């Protein structure tokens, strides 16, 4: 953990920004806001925040596979277009 000191003008601006966000309904602490601002700045500069963040196991779509259910259609992967779009062999 690091401590940073900012001048009075920027401290007031930070408080004003926090107040604005709270009024808008976004409850956020100074610590969390500064962390978000740093991450947003790194992303806008094209820098990676955490190299492990791109892990496929963290992807919501990948995690959602645990919640799949069985439809009982044996050849679903071969007939997906036919089933979804009600195709009768026509394209």
C-alpha cells in the first residue's frame, strides 16, 4: 500500500468528483475511484493491467458452461441452424 499526497486544489476536485458520483447513485470510495482511474488510464494507453487477466477461465462465457442444460437432441451441433432458424433444407 502506498500513500500519495495531493495538493489542496486536486483534493477538492477529487471530493467534488466523489460527491457527483454519489449523487448519481455510484457509491465509491476515494481509494476505489483512484484505482479505477489508474486502470482506465493504463487501458487508454494500451498497457496491460494484469497479464493473467486474459485467462479463459475468467471469461464469463467460459464460466457459464457450468450452467448448461441438456436438451436431449443428439445431433444439436450439426442441426443448430435448422433448429434455430426453422430451416427446411433451404438456405
